[in-house]
């Protein structure tokens, strides 16, 4: 609900995934990832921020390997809110989207995700 340091979804390690069911089927056009800025971080760094990640469109929540929509890098020195366009166009509309965090910026214990948004056109 807010962007205060520590008010994130934290998971153990540097790899994890999140599956989101959208309110309707859409043709995804972009994704945004948001993390607390370095200036607001108590240690002055954001090593717990996601670094490399991929986004997949799923036909249902039981599908193990969805349609890759793109692989991206969150820039720890960039703006806190970063937008990433869909790289792999698909003719399919999706209601379920998987965010796969592949690495973080060096935190050994956990990774923090503050906000993840999916943008697109209604099917």
C-alpha cells in the first residue's frame, strides 16, 4: 500500500516467482517494477532489489512454462519506478502473469519486491 522501506514482499534468497491473476484477459504491452529509492534506504543501498527478471503469460495457474513476454534488468541506479515494454509479442491474451526474479543486486539473504504492475489492452 505504500513505499516505506521494509513494506515489501520479501522472499528468501535471490530467486523467486510471483503469479498474478488479473481482473480480465488482456494483451500485455508493458510491466512496471517499483522499489524504494536508494536515498530512502536505511543503508543507502538497494541490494535486495530485483536485478534480472522475466515475465510470462500463462493460460491457467497450473501451466508450468508460460509464454515468455520478455527478460529485463531493473537498474538499481535508475528511477524507483521503471517500465519495461513487452519484448516478445503474442497473439494471445492472458489473465495470469508470472514474474520470475532470476537475481537481485547482491543481498545474500532476501529479495524485496515493492510493486509489480501489468499494463495492456483489454481482450
